C-alpha cells in the first residue's frame, strides 16, 4: 500500500510534502519520511517510525530547505515498522534516494546478486534493494539516472510506484509505475507526483495518470516527459480533477467515519442523480445503455471484489438473480486470480472497488479480459486503475471515502447494483411493472429513508456502551441481509478489534450455536421479509441458549421485540433494498463501540484504505 509524493518547483518542498502525506495517510501510517535537496547538492533524509505528525515533530529544528523533495508514508510489507525500514531509502553511496509503494517480488534474488557485488543492506525492505540496483546499473553502465532506472525496472518482478532523485541533480525526479497508482500534477512552474491526486488538490487540478510500464521524467522548468520501459514515448493526457477541499475534511465531525456515515443521504442523492427519473419511471446508466446487447445476451455475471466490495457484490447477486434472472457468481478477486476459472464469451465480469486500486481485483480483471469476457467496473475513484482497466462501468459518485472502514461506498455500490438490476430487468422484461415502479420510487426516496434511519444514532450509542467489553459477536441475517450481517461483522472487527462473525441465521444450528452463552451478543437482522418467521425461530434458538440478542426490526414489530434483549427500529421498504437501510445501524454500532473502546476509528491498526499489494 503506502503513499508516495514528490515536488519540484519554486515553493519550499517540505510543507507541500507534509500536507500531502497527511492526505495519503489512509494508505498506510506505520512510518513516514522525506528527502529534500537544497539545490547545492545537499540531500537530507528524515524519517521515523509512526505517523506523519511524529515526522513533523522530528523535523523541528532541522534544516528542511529545498524546492525539490520526495516523501512516503508506509504500510509495512518487508521489514517491521521502524526508523530503518522507513522510506526514503538511499543507495549504498548515498547518491540516489528512492520512495516506493508496492512489492518487488524477486527482491531476494536481486539482493543476492547485489550482495555478491559488495552491496550491504541496512534495512529489511525490498525497496532498498531497488535503489541499490539502480545505482549498480548506473555505475556499471555509466548511464544517466533515467536510463539506470529504466534498465533496473526491466529486471524487477512485482508492483511499484516509485520516485527517485539524485544527490547531485536538484532539477529532476524520475518516477515509474507498475500496478501501483501514480499521478503527476501539473502546476505553473511546478510539478507534483503522488499516489492519489486528491492529496495535492490545493495546488493543481490538472493531472497526468501514469500507466503501467511507464516512467515520468519530471524536470524543473521543462515539459513533462513520459517514456515506456522499452524506451518508446508514452502519451501525455492531461485530465481535470473535480473535487473540493471540503470533501477531504472532517466538517466538524470527530472522525471521518462518522462524517461518512452521516453523509449517506447526500451520497445516495449524488449516486442516483440523473439516473433515476421517477416522473418517467426510467433508470438510465450510460454504461448499461451503451452495452445493452451484451447485458441482454449475458449467460452469467461474475462479480469480483474484496472486503466490503465483496459483501456489496453478494447483494448484487441477489438483485440480479431476482430481477433479471441471470445466473450470478461472486468471487473473492484474490481466489479468482489464482485458480483456473471457467469464463465464457458471453459472461460479464463486474469488478467492484471503492478505491479502484485493489491489486487482486485488478489482476482478476486482467484474467477476465484475457478470456474474452466483457468487464464492467463499479468504482468510486474517478480515473482510478480499475476504472481505466474495465471496458465500461458506473461510478458510484459518493465522494472521497477517507475512513479506512468503508461505509458510504458500500451503500453507493449497492445502490448502483440496484439500478443496474432494474435497468437490465426492465430491458429483459423479467421484472413486473408494479415491482419496477415500487423499487424505483423507493430508490428515489432512499436519501430520506436513510436520513430517518440515522435518527437512531443516539440510541445506538447508548446500546454500544452495553456491548463495549464483549469479546466476540455473532451477526445473523438471511437472504439479502445475510451479506449485510457479514458487512456488520467486518465493520466491528476492523475498528474495535472485537472478534465478530456473520452467519446465515439458519446455519447457526449446524455448528456456531455451540458458541452461544450469556457472554455472546448476537446481532440479529429480523426485518419483515419472506423468511421473517424462520429468522424468528433462529433467534428463539439463540435465546434458549442464553445468548444476548440485539435485533434490527421494523417499528411495527411485536414478535421479535418480545424475544430480543434490545431492539433498533428501522423503516421498512422492499426486501431487495433493505441492506441499504439495515447497514446504517450496523455501521453506527461498530463506530460507537470503537469510540468507547478508545480506538483510532479512522486509522485502525494493521489496515490501509487502499490494498495495492496482494
Ligand atoms: C472495508 O471496510 C475495508 N477496509 C476493505 O475490506 C475494503 O473494502 C477492501 O480492501 C476492498 O477495497 P476496494 O473496494 O477499494 O477495492
């Protein structure tokens, strides 16, 4: 994962880099560092374990002058998070310095070769191997830094976004990308490089996204050059980033996660805007319209995704099978990519990803494309690698999601899947007019429905106090709400570090019921649907064994209210849209429990927002 950033221009680089690193911290936050050159070949590296704020403290009183620099915030892969393994890494002579996001898979082999040529390594990282490889190639061939980097990268197997500088050259940064994001920001008389364009939007809105196998030569007072690893010229396509700074700030909330939960009435409005026309009873998704025949002829749809996006895809499976009668499979991208999946010509592969940068999902897309399938993306980040790698798709348009635990992206993904299922179902004639009209109206009203659901926040905060010291949780749901239960459990695990499992309610008696005792809280989703009575019986089974039940029910519920210890009321709409409603109290429950436990809700331990390594 990790975030990289670089600057060359007329401003002091350090403040630009530090501000950018703060914005990139969602990508990893176990150590941070930067390298600056003051123009008289005085290259200084400052780095330390911990967050960017600790780096800022460490920089107090140090010489931080210089109008060129590169910086890094780390999510450790090779080597523990400490000062030595923190980036930037310098070459053995100290002449070349590098920051790297990704994994060099053949680093052990390269390290052996370098060791036999006299190189000694200070850190345990794969990145230090790469900077020394560049130096070795440069010294052996007597070539420029650009040429040495190009030749070194041709020997590398793995993923990288890198930025490299040389001690005696304060006018150039070389950057390159393979499977890890990299954008170059173009200002007036200055350039920026970064893992995520949002990290530098105060400075520029004009970006060139570097593609896999490309290198960028960023020079003071010269035009940007893009080269491919085979030395041919790459295209420079400048794109405008539409984003406001306020979207990247907390807006008065104590955490991004709480802000993002509360934003959902607005983010759903943005997601359905121009797509749901309740007057004419139309659902228009341009990605579907332009590829209608493909969807109508699809023999099967395969979702590939990870984490929360995988849970949303399980809901997509229900929606498409119910409303379109097309068989659907949902695959973990990480499993799909390493087996030998049967993909047929008339299959559609839908890749779902908030960040659009998840390495496993990107690799699954490549496999699907090689097999000739049409690949559709459901992404949030505009211009991301997955958005660019897919044949067509739909953006969820929920704005930047900064809290590591995904909330508004989940509801945005499910909303897009509901619209896609409605559009396909209508075109295929597999959904009745009555159902179509009802679901379209409910989607149109979804922002108000979610606003209504959010009103239970205080009640949920009170309930959270009761459960703060639980060590395990079980989440139960059936049908559309089985994936919602999985997502609720994931939210709790991620930010409160409480062990939690989601199960289909009826599956309990096949094993997990053995875990039930008076210490075990069970969150049961029991809203009215066609399995309500069955779910009620499953809850009775838990109650009989002493489990403590927190049920999500409709306001009018009488039956489960009598069995459950605690209830949270939610508005009731069509079964196929209930995950959008039910996920709200589950997000709030996880949030409030984590806050009571004093956890770092937005940056939970060991996690990063964007998983760009496999
Ligand atoms: C969600 O809360 C997680 N942090 C994580 O599971 C995430 O959904 C997963 O890594 C996939 O990310 P993506 O949607 O950006 O591809």
